[in-house]
C-alpha cells in the first residue's frame, strides 16, 4: 500500500459528523482526491460536512431529504443518512482507488452520528473488496462529552451497539504505523454553539439561548449527546427568579448573531416559555426525548411525567409532555390503552387550567391526534376517525408551523383510516387533498405523494394508474439524487409487474440493481438480481447467495435470501420479493445501530 494514516479525534466535546470530518480532513491534507469526489458527487451533503469548502450548491439539505419529527417522536432522519452515506462512499472510494490504509483509533470517542456512519463505511468497503484497508480500535474510549453524560446518568450506548454490529472488526487497540494524528475538529456552527453553551463566562440567558439552538441543530443531526448535554446545562441555568422567557431567548440569539434557520420549525419552539420554570420543562422534555430515541422508555416517561405533574409549568407545556408520554406508551411500549389514558389526562389538564390561548387549542388537537393513533392500534377505526376530525377542526384556521404540520399529518391519517376500512377510493380522494395544505411542494413531496397514490390505486385495482404514479415517484427520486428510495421503488415495481409484464419487471429490477450497487447494499442488490432472473424465467445463480449473506444492514434477511438461492427454491424466492406498499417511509437501517 502506498501509505497509511493513523487518525484519532482530538475534540473532547465532538458534535455531529466530527469523526467523519476528521477522516475527510486528514485524507484531504494527504493529497488525496477526496475533496473533489465529495464536491462532485454530493455537493449539498459536502456543504454540511465541511462548510468551509464552499460546494457552490446553496440548496439546503432540507430541500432534498426529510428531517426527524419531534411531535411524533420520530427519530428517523433521511438527512443524516444522506450525509453519512456521502462521506462513507467518498472515504471508501479514496482508500480503494488511491491505495490508502486507514487506522481509526479511539473510535468510542467519536460523535454519535459518526459512529452510526461507520456501519456505512464498512459496507461500502466490503462492497469494493477493500475492508482490509480499514482498521478500527478503541471502542471503550469516551470523549469528555460522553464521560460527563455518563457521570450525570445519561450514558451513551452507541459505541457498545456498534461493537455488537461489527463483531471481530474492532480491536481493543491497533498498533500505529507512526504517530497518531489527533485531528482538530473541522470548524462548524454547531461546534461554535456548543462551546458557547459550555462557556461559564457567558450570561445565563445567553447560554440558555445557545443551548436551545444547539438542541435544535442536534435534533436535526441526530446528535443525542449534544442534545442531552445542552439540556443538562439548561436545567442548571434556568434557576427560579432568572429574568427570562421565550422572547428573551429569541432576542439573545438574534443579538449574538446566532439566529437560526430552524427558528420557525415545529421542533423545539420556545414562544410558549413564560419564565425559568417553563425553560426547565423544555429541557426536561429534551432529556425525555433522548431517552425515548434510545429505547430507555422508563427514563423517558419519568422525564415527561415530571413536567405533567408540576403545576409551576405552563399548561401548554404540560399538555405537550402528556403527548410525548402517550406517544411513548403507544409507539414504544405497544400499550395503546395506557396511551389513551395519558392523552385524556392531557386533555383534562387543558380543560381545568385553560387560559383561552390559541396554543391550547393546538395542543388539544395534538392530543386528539395521538389518541386517534391509540384507537387505530386497537382497531377502533370509528373512534380514531372522530378524533382526527376533532383535531382538524381545532387547527383548521391555524397558520403557524405546528398547526400546518398537524393538518398535513391529519389528512394523511384520515386517508390511512379510510384505507384500513377498505374505502380505497375515499382514501385516494382524501390523499389528493394533501396538495391544498401548505405551499411550494417540490420533488420531495411528489416522491412521497405519488408513491402513496400509486399504492392506493393498485390496491383499488387501478393497475396502470398505480404503476404510472409509482414511476412518477421514482422519477422524483432521480431528480433528488435519492439512491435509497430509487432502489426501494424500482424493486417493488419489479415485484408488481413480474407476472403480468415480465419484460417491464426485468427493466425495473435492473434499475433497482444499479441503485443498490450505488448504495453498496448487498442484500438489495441480490434481491434485485433474483427478481430479474425470475422475471426472465431463470433460476438465480448460486453465486448470489454470498452477496446476500454479506449484508451488514440486514444480516437475518440476507441469510434467509441466501438459503433460498442456494436451494434454488423459486417459489420461496418469489415470496421474498417486495411488493408496493401505500407509504414510502422506510427505516434507514444502514445507519441504525439498534
């Protein structure tokens, strides 16, 4: 090999992507072509990863990919997946094509998103037959940030989860070929913000404002360590008697030049905060969410319950906490009856302590929405529909981000309820109303909207309409450079057409194979090639079994597919080929450690 790099991250308080940023910066300084690769292939993601490079593409990542959702306790982030995949792909290409060995030390001290991204790096290198060029070590190391959180009762489990996902690939220690390069973090707004949060010379109100903004950005980057640390700092600073409220927080952000592009987002709004007690509720909510995202449900419920039960907090915030507690019970604990009781307790709080604010109606609407989810989980469709309609009536005139978000969600939910009741034409008609809420719909909206249109039309027996809509969704994915969903949609189109139109099916399976190859997804690639073989009347080649079995992302499904390939069981293989659904949302398992 031409040369080896021994890299460790020097930051005691890493923020999202700092681990991958360190690798990219070290490769760039070593005269490799990684900068050109990233900027040419993924300029928007490169701008997030290394802002100082100036990609020349001013589009925000939110134009291309969905974010997580606070109000639904939905941690999935297409945006984070795209950044991690872009970085992993560029690093893997650089190692293989430029003959570089990369030795990453003390990886347990990496930021949480970069730890998740190592799954992608391993799979991209495995796909390129280049895994021997990567050495990982030091999984027990912890950053200063991680150490403080563990001492405060919020340990980070991601390093241990990574070790379980990559058995045998991570050494306790790896001998360095030379001195380990402790790479300084690449400059980023998130790092600057976190330093300001931790600066004990700053004023309490300014530091609280920085903490709020760091939490917002950490949420969109899936940076649970930063969210938790800033919440703990905020709880310490928001002491009784401190002269501050939501307006003071926003004013501090503007005054200090930290005004957020996310300030109008639904997530983590601060307009309701009427004093330090409400600020403490805000920060407790954040800790509860971090616990919920990590599956620590008892701790999450404890955090939310403390807010609900504390009369010192504004009633709207107590209702919000009841919403999160109800969501945790129905989505994480699979206990819809407990979720209903929690939602109704929140509604009762609003009735007993009403101040007549418009926000109360909005919070009641969100609680009706979550109760509808609970009823839906119990199969009580009529009750669920009544709650969704009540929620819609309560926010019908609302124009704030949270109300618009809820209206969009409600229309989707009503359509799903009609679908479940077998009223497919009604579900499709309701779904078409989606376009009347909000504005400036682009290809990202088209991708999801057309996909559901297609799935519902197919379920209603409107074959060509359904296939055409799915093709529209695929084309939207192409325009977004969205390899992940292109692979999903093309594979499912092949599955739908395999028996009735095998030549068209073979075309779509070939498209799926190309997309999964770009994605370095061995399971998806094997699945597409199995489908193409069956569509062409052939038994899939036995060599595909090894491809399927090499999946890091889906080892169990890969082993099942490999067994059917080895057995030559065409009927079993046909049953494993996915069909179109009625919603495009998929978990980003390529970067999920749990």
